[in-house]
């Protein structure tokens, strides 16, 4: 057993209807006063930043509060699994509620209540284990007191405390009231890895039945008394402002009840969503289009490539070794178009602004910013804003922004009634926070033995960090925009990296593995080019640069074995790529042929070392899903700008992966460290370079542009 120190532990005690309510913060645990599980924030005692993670009920059920947003990645199953294992209860006894927005639920890494960066399991691992272990110890202590025996003589199993010597048991439900008055253990004892009964096992997802039978509530499903529907006409040009509008025809649409200007556009309010959409289409709006009105993709591409090649205004990010090294020098320029998140559930939120405060129902990834934004718009303290998190119909980083929740609050405030703002697919594609446009200039030097002795890498990309609400450091470096460049795992003695923030005017956002989803394509494509120039096998070339990194070499060697590297199916070729994201090393081999000018991926082999797989099935699903998502981005997903506005509208012109193009994906999960690492995004950054490298092996063509629809046109 592993012990934790008491230093970080705090305690509040209470019984609600015979239930044991236990909370644990990022560094400790505590009982707290509270009510039955609810969606609204419960008032926390002044000065205590504690999370109520679990409630043990008299009927043997245990409610676990999940502070992360469920968008398909499995936290509604994974988080409770951790608690249930340490608590020693059957998984079928677990109930789940999404936690309210409160400081106590903030992620210790981001200091926000947020779901992103593949951090959910890693950051919640110890707090949730501690909550379960502490509750178990308190239940044992209650039984020991009741029976007049030493707690050390008792064991637990399947939701009961067992006194084997005297042949008696007591269920957790029967002990909950007494346990609530027990002291929190000074050193709550955690299970060893060998003692886990649920962690690492295949447990059925809690959310699947609800999604199948239609009872899972997404943001778009929310209905509250007196609610109206609203659709907002946003200026089509980035940065444009509304000057005036004529709502005469909009108000003639049956069901439209109001047209109001809000900070980001003009809102049409109606009794139903269809009327709101039709009313919006009838609006006549005059805009001040601003300085971005003449912008177009080709001009921006030229500007970005010039900045990359000339390194204008570049900020040094990594300076290691000599600037000039003798040898054979290769160089390349890469360009990536913006891409949209394209979540299946368009952005939406419901808000109710009253004299008592604000209430929000939303599929959000960032409850803290939703709460703060609403407070500012409504003119109330943040604690007067309640945020109810629904299921998310996809996130991919799009819902890390509070624009759509702020809009709902603004509309509700204007009409003095609850309002649901709902976006059309066209709104969603044309008013996103996009995967940024980027241009990279990279060069490498090979010595006489074909070894990489130097590399320079310049990244031109709008800041991803700043739009999230975080200030850039004084240096101006954006660590997200530079991911996979400043934290490269390859051992290169003379390595120099630079960053240029072009401030292009195109909204830049966090999209699944932000920064890395582009930069790793550049790194892995260029390394492959260096390998071929050196006359070396691309796998062996990478292994030589990672020889001191056991985890990295292990995933590469494993994926090579699984794919039978070098022996692809007839008519195909193999391409390989390695990547590292939030503590997880992974590698992919793609088996590819060409269908005209389009790569056809027949099989993809993925290996990732995730430390501990809380639920192996969900981990595999995430690696498969991220592979398909990355392939979708690589094949044809592209945002085009003309006249300062996005030209794509819906899935007929913003192209995403269709099921007939999805490859057969083979996943192996390695677990070689003592705690979980991130899995939701890592495979996104691997598939594009693996495919591009396979295409080169097929026909000698290098892809230096994404998507492939442009690279191989």
C-alpha cells in the first residue's frame, strides 16, 4: 500500500439524509456540508477550496461528481472508475453527476475548471484515488467503532466492510451516516497497482445506454420554462462591426418575437429555432467591415511563407549548440491552411438572467470562463452564476471558448427571459476559432556518415495561447503554437528554433493537439526526407535520434513489429511517424496506396505508451478516433478566406472523412509507467506525416502543404 501525507488534508463534516459526503481538492480531501447531488453549485464554506467528489447513499449507490466535460472521450466512465476502485465498490453501484462551476473544481494545472490538453485522467488521478481511499477508510473506521474491534482487522469488498474473524459484514450504505463523523485518516492508504479490481479492466461505458436510448442530454436538448430560441447573425468578415440593421422582414416571420442587437451581432428571437433561422435570413444589416475586408488566403499564404523564409521578427525559442555546422544541408518550406473543428453538435447555450443572478446550461469545456463571462455581461459576482454542464456533441477544443455562452447570456439579458442561442452548421464553420494557418521553414545538416548534426526550425503561426485568455510571457513565445518544436524528443546537438506571431486577424484556436497537429507533420515529414537523403531506413534513422529515450524507442519498435515494417501489402507502401503529447510517446505506421491524386490509407498501426490505461477499451477508442480525425484534417479539410470572410459553409464544401475512407486501425496500448498520461489527442498528430511519408515511398512526391487535396493536386 502507498501512503499520503496529512499536510494537504482538510476536513468538513456533515450528514445529508444518511449519506456520506466526501470531497478532495487537488492536494487533499475533506468532508463538506452539502445537499443531495445537484447540477447547481453548492455554497462552499468560506476559505475552503474543496471538491465534493462522492456521496455514499443508504441504498448502496455512490454518486461521483465529474469535474471534466464528457465529449465522447470517456471521462464519465473513467473518473468514476478510479473512485470506485479505491472505494472498493461494484461499478454498477456508481451514479454520475457533472460537477458545478466552482473554484474547488479547477484543474490544478490550468487553475481553471477546464477539459483540454488530454489532462483529465492525469490531473484527476491522485485526487480521485485519494477521495475513494479516504472514504473507504472512514467506512472501515465506522464499522470498527460499531463492532468494538480494531480497524486493522477489517477488510472491504464489493461495497461492504468485512469482519472475517467474527463472520459479519456491514454495507457501506448502512455505515454512511456513522462514517460521516469519522476523522479523515492522517495517511489514507492507496491500493497498489496489483490490488486494482476495476482500473485497467474493461468496464462498460456509463454514458452509452443513455446515448442509445436518447436520454443523454446535450446542450441542444435543454428546455427550461419560458425559454425562447435565438439565432444570431454575425458579421461575415472577421473583426467587422454592426453599423445598423433593418428587421422589418425578420419580424414578419411567423414565430419571431423580437430582434435585438447584442455585442457580437444581431439576434432574432422566436418561439422555435426554425423561425429564428428564417428571421435571421430576412435581416438586412450594414457593417463596418474593418481592415480585414480585403484579406484572402493566397495573400496570407504568401505573407506567411515570406515571414518563415526570411525569419522576420522571429523570437528565439531554442538555442542549443552552434549556429553554423559543416555538412550537407537540406531545407524545406511547409504551409498549412486553417481548419475548423466541425463538432457534430453545433455551438449552443441556454441562459437565464434574473435579478437573482445567471443560470447557464451549456456543452462547455471551460466552465470557469463561461462563469466569468456571464458575470461580466450580467453585472453580477461570479458566485451568482450557475453553470450546468451537459453532454458535449464533440469538442476537440472548440468549446474551450466562451463566445457562445456569452451570446446566450447577452440575449437573455436583452429579452428578460431564458434564451437558447443555437448555431446553424454554417455559423459553426464560418465563426470558429480555427486550427491556425501556419508556415514553417526547416533545415537540417547531415555529416559524412548521414547523421543529423544540426537543425533549424522557424514556426509562423498565430498565438493559440492568447485567445484562450492566457497572457503571453514577456518573450512573446507561444508554447502551444510551438508544440513538437520546442519540446522535440529527438537528440540533435545543434538545434535552433524560432517563433513568429503574424497576428493575421484570423481567429486562432485550440484544435485537437494544438500546435503539434501541424508542427509534428513538419518535423516527421522533414526527418523522413533527411533519412532518405542519408540513404537510411526511416525507422532506424529515428531510433538513432532517440537511443536514450526508452519509452520512445519502445513504441517505435513495437509499431514496426506490429505492421511488419518494410513488408507492406502489394500495391502499398509504409510510412512512419513518431510523436509526443502530454507525457505520451506514440508512433503510427500507415499502409497507403494512391487513388488518383488522393492517398488511400488501408491500414494504420498505432502504438502508445499511456502509463496506466484506466479503461483499455476507451483508450483504444480514443487512439482510433484521433487517427481518423487527424486523417480527416489531412485529406481535404480546409478553410478558405476571401474578402475577409470564410467561404466554406457546410459539409458539402468543408470536407471531412467519410466512413468509406476510414482505414482499418490496429492499436496496441503499452503501460510502462506508474500513472496515466494523455491519450485523447496524441494519435491526431501521427497519421498525416505517416501517410505523407508512405506517399513519398510510393511515388517520390513530398507533401509540403496540408491538406493533401492541395499537396497532390
